[in-house]
C-alpha cells in the first residue's frame, strides 16, 4: 500500500505482522472481514446510531477495493496507515472518513456527527465539546466561508494549525486497538486498573 512513514507494508516487523495475522485469522477464519465481524473484532457493541454510522464509514474507507470485505492485506494497509502513515496520508484518510456522503467536501453536520461518534468509540477526554471543535475547524480553515471544506482547505488548514492537527490525531488514535491485538484481545489498561483497585 505504498510508503508508510519510511516503512512499506513489507517492512513491518515480523512480530507485528505475525500478531496482526494471528488476531485477524482468529477473529476471521474466512480471511474476509465483514462489517459485522469488523465491529466484533474491535469490540464495538451497543453503538449509538451516530457511532454506528462512523464505524460503517471507517469500514468503507478500509475496504480499498470496495468488495464489501476487508481482507488481510487491506487490514494491514489500514493499520499501517493509521499507525505509521505520514501526516498528509493520514489527513487524506481523515478527510475521506469525514466526507460521509462522498461529495468531495465536508460540511459542519458531517464533521460534527463523525467527531461525536469518534469520541463515543475512543472515549476521548477532551475539554472542548464536539460542537466547539467543529466551530473552531470551520472558523480557522473554511477560507471561502461556504460552510464546506474541500480537500485542499482541509489539508492546508490542518497542517498549518498545530492545535487542530493534535486534536484530530489524538481523536483518531487507535493505539488501544493495537494493544488489544498485541495482547490477544485483553486490554492491558483494564488489568492495570483492576490491579490498582485491589
């Protein structure tokens, strides 16, 4: 899937690939992950309608060949992009994720709904509300004031604003998912929390 922060998919460590493959094949023996299995795979249960829509959108962006499944290579490419991708690669993916209707622009409603869903899934502890964040994004980077962000506006605006870049990157941080993969589905933070409570 191309160069990912100096590493190609082929250059991922053998250990990383083995862990990812083991988790993938354990959860999905057919080698093709459906949307339902995708939700199960990442432990996404009892989602609100907005969060469910976001997960569906994420699934679609990871299904690179648009066949309705995520195969192992798409899975590795997606994880590599999210974890090791360069800023501009990640921003293009974020844009595609936020552009729910696929019209090539992000409007306030799309950004707000996706950001709310991301927070619900990732349990972000941001002090800024999703509404405040959406307003800030549009105030800062909607240059022509049309209420929509083109890919160019989004890419340029976010790259010029460290705070926006930091918030977007943090909100889409999937390291907790990688930890689950590396620990065979057991959340190490929950074990630590249980140990501290005892």
